[in-house]
C-alpha cells in the first residue's frame, strides 16, 4: 500500500467524530496548537492561504476567523473533505473557504500563487517529507509565509515516559470507547508512527528540509511539554 492509500483508509471512518475526539484525546491542546499556527500566518495579513491536509477544515476555519484571506483547503480524503464542507457551511464561511481534493506531493496550483501555506499532521503520511515540503513552498509567493503543526515527542525523560504510557494504552482504549473501531486503529497507530517519524526525521532535519525548499527565518515552538510542534518560516 502506498502512503496515500494508507492515509485514505485510516481517515475513512473518522470524520463524524473527528473534531470532538481530536480535542478530547489531546486534552484540549489541539485547539491551542491550531491557534498558535494561525497566529503566525495572521500577523502577515495574507489575502490567500492554502491549507494542506485540511481534513474537516478546522485549521481553514481558524484561519478564516483570524484573517480576511480567501482560503483553499486540500486533502486526499473525500470523507474528511465532505465533513469539512458541512462545517464550513454551518460556520457561514462558504464564500471564503473552498475545499478541494489534492495531494500535498503534487499540488494542482501554479508556482507562487498563494500568500501563505499551512499544513497540519501531514509529514508522517508522505513517502518523502523533504520533497513534499519543497512542493508546498513552491506555491508560496516570494516573501510569503508557511506554518505547520504536528505532534512531537516530549524531550523530557519523565514526560516522554508518561507520553509513551498514554499513547500505548489510554489513547487506543479511550478512542474505542468514544469513537469505535476506527479510533482504536488510529489510537494504536499514532504513538509508534510519531516515534518512527522523528527517528528518521529529527527536528534539525525537518528544519533543513524547510531551508532547502527556500524558506528562511524558520522558527519552531515545542508546545504542551513536547506533545505538539508548531513551525513557521518565510519564503525567500
Ligand atoms: C490528522 S488529519 C488533520 C486534519 C486537519 N488538518 C486538522 O488539523 O484537523 C490529517 C489529514 O491529512 C490528510 N492527508 C494525509 N496524507 C495526505 C497527502 N499526501 N496529501 C493531502 N492530505 C493528506 C488526511 O487525509 C487527513 O485528513
């Protein structure tokens, strides 16, 4: 199975309860991390933003609330996008946010066509994170901005042990109780996937990939004792 096929399958059963459970299972931190990401882009007052791996549109909606930009959200999961369109309509933001199917690895947009790009929880699902970051940077105009959010590994030994216990036991159990079988699968998958990703792509290597893609002033903030990582940078 290619990485894309795996992600499409993984997210198929999640949309209905995704937004509620993403908050509950992250102890409310997901919303905080999103606001941090949105703040890094909003400060530059972009007029157009591409939100990649938009899923059910949570980041796109946060960006629409904090900016006056037109927002395009893309994702490979039709099921997540469908739920996202419902949320956008309910939030009365259909005039500002459009959601379209697209792969982060091959975006169907001309180079330098957006003021800003955001992406969340994406790089763990692609075969070549550096090539994907280069593709995301390609569509940003010179001087435009990029910001991202993903889970991270707590650097402190005690917090890492607590994180390990949480991801290996409570997360899948709470997932299945609150969301059913699909959330058991994702709960069991996440911890090992995050560890494997940062084993191959430690933060310094990810920063190198951003810089190789033409991003400068790359900054990172490790949040919630290491549970989350927000990154930002400017296209040279
Ligand atoms: C954990 S969800 C995050 C959704 C949303 N960004 C949020 O923060 O709520 C990850 C999303 O990445 C999408 N995805 C995974 N691989 C992708 C790819 N190669 N291109 C575009 N989207 C992808 C999945 O379909 C899924 O909707």
